C-alpha cells in the first residue's frame, strides 16, 4: 500500500504551488530534487512488490509440479521474506518522506527574511530549520538509494510508466512502448486540434475526454493515459505555446470552482484560492475556456485488450510461450465482461502473474465463483494500485473507517478528507462527494500502512511503518478503557491518522467509550499526527503533550466530556477543523481562539452550556463554516462577524436565546449556507439582511409565523437567488384556536405562494404549514422545478390534496408526513400526463397519515414508479388497500404500522408486492403474529423485525419462503417461540437479539 501515498507525494504534493514556494524561500528546492529520481525509481516497483508481499506462494501445491516449476517455486518462496522486508522498509521511508514534506509546508516563516533587527532571532530559527531540513534530506537520500539498490538485487519488476514524472518530455518514449490500442484515438484528437487551430483566432481550446463505458462505478478506460499521449505529441509540442496538464480527478470533476482554480494556477503559476466568483466558473467551465469539444473514449478492441492482459500476466518470454494457448482462451473469456477496460486488463493480468500456469484454471474457477470479479480480494488489491491517486486514497480511507457500516461517521469522514486535501475546501457538494467515496469504497485486508484493529487488546501489534490507524470500540468489550501501550513507545511514531471509532450500536443508544484520559507519553511519541478523532469517549481534558502535535490539522472531540480548551492547544498552528459538537459540558470558547489562523471549520452544535462567542473569533479570516446549532443559551453573536469574509456556512438554528443576528451578516457575500431560527421581533431584520446574500445555496428559515404580510415574503426575493438549491420553510406548531383568531390558514397560503424559489432548486422542505392548499408553483408547469430531486412535506395537517408531483422529471425522494386530511393516494398525486409517473423516484415515505385508507393506481398507460427502490409506511392506522403495482421491483419495504387490517385477509395488496426483496417490520406494538400476506412475497430474501413488543411467536410457514436467506429479529420483548423448521433450516441465516423470553 505504500505506492498509494508515494504516488500522491510525487503527483500531487511535490508539484503543488505551496510546496514550490516554500522550498524556494528556504532555498532547498535543488536539494529536494535530488531525492525525487529515487522516489520515482521506487514507485516503479511498488505495484509488483506489493503483490509479491501480498500473495504467498503455496509451496506444497507447487511441489506437485516438476522441473522448472519446483525451482521457480523454491526461488520465490526463498526470497519472499526479502520482498516483504523491502516493502516494510520502503513503507517506513515513504512515511518519513511525507512527514518531512509536511514539516516543510507547516514551517510558519514563509515570508522573506526580515530586515527588522527585532526579528533577527526569528531569522536564526529559520536558518537552523533550513540546516536541519538539509541534513534530513541528505540522510533520506542515502536511505532511498539503498532501497533502489536492494530492489535491483531482488529483481523486482518495474512498471516503466510509473518510473518518471508524466510531465517530463522523455515520458513520451515510455508511452510509445507501453500504451496499447490507443493510436486511433490519439490521431483523432490531434486531427480535432489541427482543425480547431485554423479557426480558433488564438482562443484557448479544451478537449474533455469522456468514458462512454466503464467497469462498474469507476471510470476505467484510460482517459489519463490518452491525455498524456496528446500532451507529449510532437505536433502539439510544436504548435501550442502553452500546454496545461490538468488531471481532473473524480473529486475535482464534481467541483467547477476547483477546476477553475486549477486552470488559473497552471496559467499564472500561483495559487488561486481566491478564485470563487460565479463569473469565473462560467468562463472556465460552462464556456470551456472559450472553445471546447467532447471526445468519447470507448473500450479497447479484443486484440489490444488481450495483449495488455498478457503483458500483465507474464514475467518473461519463456513463460509466455509455454502458456500462450491457455492464456488466449482465458483472456477471451474475461474480455466478454470487461467492456474493454484497460485497467481491468492490467489488474486481472497481475493476478495471474504470481500463479503457476498449471494452476491458472484454478484461478479462473475461483474468479468465476464471484458474481462480480471485483469482489475478489486480489482484484481489489491490484485495482487500488491502478487507480489514480485521489480515488485510491479515498478508497483506502473509506475502508479504513468502515464507511459502509458507520452511517453516523459520514460528516466526520468528509471533514477528514478535506483536511487531507482529498476534497475541495470550498463550494463542494457533500452528498456527491460522499456518494463518490461510497462508489469507490471496497474492503481489503489490513496492511502495515493502513491498519484497523479493535481496542482493548493490549498486545495489538502496530507496525513501525503504520501511517493510518483506526481503533474500533467493540460494544461487547469490557476492556476498552485504554489506548494500546504500543502507541506510547517510539516504534509507532510515523502515524498520521488516529481514529477512535465507536460501534454504531453504542452511538444509537447514547453510550460512550470508557476511555477517560490520554497517556501523556502517547502524544510525545505521535508528533506527526495530522488527524485525531476521539469522538464518543469520556475524555475531559487533553494532556499538555498535545502541544507537540504541531502538524495536527483535524481534531474531533465531539460527544466527549470536554469542558474547555487548555491554553497549550494554541500551539496547534496548523489546525483546520475543530469539532466540539455535542460536548454538553463545554462552557466557553477561549479568547485565544484567533491563534488558529488556518481554521476552516468550527463545530459547536449542541454545546448547551455555551453562552457567548469571544470577539476574537472574528479574526479567523479563513473560517468557512461556523455551526452553533441548538446552543440554546447562546445570547449573541460577535458584532464584527462581517469581517469573516470567507464564511460560507453559518448555522444558528434553534438558538432560542439568540435575540438578534449580528449586524452586518448581509455583508457576508460569500455565504452559501444559512440556517436561521429567528424570533418574531427579529424576523424583519433577518429579511433585510438576506436580500444581499445573492450566493446562497442553502437556506433554512424557521418561525415563519413572524411574517405578518405578503410584502414580507416578497421582500425575501427567493426567486432571484439563482444559486439556491436547498430551501427549508418552517412555521411553528399550530392549534385550531390560533387559526380561528388569526385566520392563519389564508395568510400561510398567500405567503407560501410568494416564497416562490428559483429554477435551480433541488431540495425543498415545508414544515407545519397551515394552508389548505399548496402553492401553484409546486405543480409541474412548463418545466418549473425540473431540477428538484427531493421534497419533504411535514405536518401539513390542513392540506386537502396531495401535491401533483408525479410529473417532476428529476424527483428522486419524496417524504410526506402528517397530512391529516388525506384519505387516498390518487391522480392528484400522480399529476396530469398521459405518460408514466415519477420517472426517477427511488424512495417514497408516507408517515403519520391517520385518515389514509387507499392507494390507487394511476389512470395513465405509462409506467408507475419505474425506478422506485424503497417504500416506507409509518403509522397509517386505517390503511387497507394497495392497488398500485410498481412497474419495477421494489427492493425494500418498511412497515411501521399498528393496523389490524394488515393482519387479516381484509388487507388488499400483498399480491402487488410479490417482487419485494427486503421487508422491515418495526415498531408495530400491537402485532401478535406476522401478516399472512407475506406468503405472497415470492422474491423476499431478507426479513427484519424489530421493536414489536406484542409479537409472541414466529410462524412455521416462514420456512416455505424459498427466496428467504436472512431473518433478523431484535428487541421483541414477548417473543418466546421459534419453530424448529426455522432453527434447522440450512438455507438462511437467522439472528435474534434483545428478546429476553426466547431460549434458543
């Protein structure tokens, strides 16, 4: 795994403008260049060495073969420990290189040498630091040269494309020898450039290479390789004075601002973090630098794919000749499902490289046992080595943190990735970035560089080259009260990431890890930490040795018993993210908070005892996010908050003691996210402030009861906020007496009609609205709200009709709750249209609908819910008829219903759900037995039952559901009987917990 960080060092960190600037100021850039060549040499063999260290040869199996096979096996088995040792030493060296580069970046003296006599002591420190760094560079150079010598002695295979900088002109020679099957694409793009040159009038030109086909969720057709071929092409080098190499990674491609900054940085040679205006985004992205052209990249031909596969599968010509026939046969079989992906060819070929030819068929059979070859552990490992740097590191971190299992960890994960420069710090779409991390996440075995282990095992071995460590807190462990002693000794001092990850079962029940203190020696040792995540433990204060963590960028103390920040934390000059959310004993933010000059995100949400923010907080001029949600005793915000010009998110929701917003919030022109819980008296001033916030992307307005007239709503000018994508409009809880006195229903209707949002809106939430009808703009009219993907309507208890949402083309999620007057889901919901309804909807929730009885099918001929994935029904006590039959399979249905009809033949509709795959029955307090209609669910493979406290027994007929493979029962207090047929069934897995009367 060392190769992942090494590629990041070579391709991302070393070429960065900050690193270049710092090295020049310290006059060490020439010295640093001396070790770069050796780093590239090591990078060239990491992939091969990783695979050798990973896949131990089975000597006994090989001994069954004769002659050369035995000698080859013996030789490889003999030198396998040497390869592992080389990998361990290489990993430790790479970790030390990264820590050295971090110290160079973190050095605060970036300005020129001061001439002021009073600052000369600082100059002495600067000179001493430079000499210290030079000495380390010299020693590092010797270590790297020794590693290169050893890799030669071990005859480790070199990947030539990984042996040098892609921007080096000599790299074109390597491309010519290594790239397979892209000559036609290269010539096509050169022809496009030649045609454009004659008609461009000197304007910049951009070609965007797209994948039309990809293997799975990852783009894998070789766009980067083709772009490098164009970059180095002789004609391009001759005719283009300026060539800009921008590897638009998967993360960067989701953020137009980052693309604009990267282009500007390449053009100007300087960091362009200030580039944030929408005009710049329009110029650089929408207009494609003046001119542009898409080029669709397809997969490789069969011949080219097989050639690339063979190159990855063979070590030498002798072996290739021996297995030529067998290889062609296997390669053709794999090509059918590969879609021509070159990355897949190299990855699968690498698996065969370390398997004897006589055993290849066994490998093929093993791969064939997976429904998807990507689930093979060996494929996962080699795919990681083939991914570009940012997706590869995202995959490692998401697997390290068990991202797929710990939903509560999402925001923390996003913040850590921002800290590690894997995601943009500004203007990024958190949901898209999380979805990206989920797509590229895959599980791999823990390694010496990225290690996940359970806390409470004091004998846990932490390798010396470990850089990233996740300590899992087991809910069943009684010995999870101390950190491993290995962290307090000198052998683990390369750690950059330390994560304490609490079991989600504990988190949901409000439990915390029993760690109450941190050994002082631990932080004395872990001086290179950049990420420290200590959430959900019982720590009250940090030791004085925390001051030694000068490289720390991310500190998470959320859900701890922390009461204050000690003064020694002011030494953490590089801190970017500080999370103190849900520290219920935290009382005061210190006046020296302005020492955190680089702070980007400050989370203080649910710090219930926090009363004031110090005025010094306004000196945090780099702060992007300030979250004080539900700080119920927070009295006021600092007066000079408008000096925080970079602020993009301000959350002051549910701060009930906050009587007014700080004057001048309207001057925060960069503000993109604002959540306001205003009092009735202050709402008018809030509206005035909001008028000038033209860049808002997310807006939450609470207590809209304070709007006394339509003019107030019109003054908000929501339809003019063209970038607004998320809007929440919330009134207070109401009662009939208030309505009779104030005629609130009519006023709500008029106000909501004038709160018409812009066309860009993607998420809409309306809460506790008193009107009897919904606004006209909510209907699908001439493409209005065509970008809307999610809508939540909560406690609209007077509304007489469901909104006509069925024709909104982009709608993916609908949640409707607390509409007391609705008795049927009918054409009012589907909308007017002859075609299908809800073309992209994948999640639908009906909740707290006391009068709902029938769900009717649409009258049109088109498909109904063609992409629905989950359906949830919660507390609809009269519901008895389900006539709609979705035109596609519903994968998950969740029922939280206390409903007698559900248990009898009087319930109509189970037969319409025969394609459902997962059924969840939860919180049905009155249900004594399972509904017999479940027998109609022929495709049901997973059944989950929870918190059904009247359920006495499980029915015997469950064993007759042929597709059922998983049964989970949790927290059913009265359950006392499970049929023997279920206990003994070999076809499915049964898990029962929290059922005290059941004796299995």
